[in-house]
C-alpha cells in the first residue's frame, strides 16, 4: 500500500507495527498466534493510544491532512482510533466491520480458537471471581438495546468530555497518512486450522460479550465527522460475517460503505487499488471541508 500511495497519489505513509506482531512479538509466542484473549484487547488499546501519539507528532511537524487506514484487524483498530479522536479525521477501514466478536465466534477464525482452554479456565474458577467478572460483562452487554440496521444509540461526539482526553492530538494539515496496522491475517491461519471441539453455549456467550464490550463501535463515540469514514467490505467475506451484527451506517450516520467482489484473503491481495482510491477521496474531502 505505502509505495503505490506515494507514487500515484503523493501520499506518504507511516506504518505502525501491531503489538504482538513482528519485532513486537513476545518471545514465547509462536508467529502471530496470540496466547491469551486479553492479548487481543491489549493490542487494540495500544494501537489506539499509539495512533493518537503519532497524529500529534505528525501535526507538530506540520504534516496533513492525516488519515487512518488499515486492513482486516488493522482496519477495525483504525476505526476505534478514529472514534476516539477529538477532531475530524479521515478513516478508511478495509475488510472490517463493527465488532471483533463475530470474527472469533462466527467466522472462519472461530475454528482456530482454543475453546477447550477457555472452558477449562471457566471451569477452574473455584472462588467465582472470574465468573462474576464475566457475568458482569455479559449482563452489561445484554442489558443494552441490541443494535440493528435501522436504530442505534452510540455516544454522541458532541457530548464527549474533552477533559478526559487531556492532550489528545488533533488532525494535521498536509499530505500524509497513518496506516493503522497491516492485515490481520496470521500466516498460520491461511493453512487448515487445527480442529477444535465446539464451544459450549456459555463459553461462546462469554467470548462474544467480552469482545463486544471492548471492540464494538456501538460502545465508542461517533466520530466528529463520520462523513469522512469509508468502509470497504468484501461481499463474500467468511472471516467477518456481517449478517448478525449492527450495520456501521446505523452507528456512524453519514459514513460510506463500498462493497467489493470476492472474499477476505483475495481482497487483501488484489483489491488494494480500491482501498487507495477510497483513501484519496476522504483525504480530499478533509482538505476541502475541514482544513482552514
């Protein structure tokens, strides 16, 4: 993505390597196989904070307009970072949707989760502390109105408390783009996954609730300028099933969704011109409508 962005569009890139990936991989971790569910949550939080710090750094150097993009897991993390940004920010999440829960409970990657280990952990909760924590999360998620394609009530960007964000960076003003993570497809998941036993209903519900609670766009603020967001989704994406989760257009009124032919893996490889064009469009829109 970076070289074509520069050569054809004059857009520079700053590539942010995911925590737990590449040179940031823990020594005990095998390739990109995360060892704990909590690693996924730590990764997302770290990427959000690092995106804000990098935006601040770019702004300080007088670069912009700046936007966020990413593919697959990187795309979802880009959308989370954009939701928490205190000023208008272009964002192009590619091959992602509104939550990570469907990826690991309903999509292809659900077969790669070690459900037996999670069930053993829940079963060994002798003092009930883990169960109470998870039940609290499940009840919190279940107690909120389920989002639909037509109605949703995410927090309003206008009511965001600026004090809680301190010195969160603002958007910059020149011709650069922060790429918030690369494709979230570990190499080991491109091969046939190890066969796992089907999880129990309680384990599946717990996993879904914990991931929804921490990654669902419904529980994040609406971006300051959702019209600067364009989601690109693959029509035949089996990694990220969209039929049972909220439509992003209901959560971010004014955002755009573009559908591309093919599945998740082939789109990662062959559809990058679509990703770049969407990024050029939102950066131009930002320059015209939001840059003084």
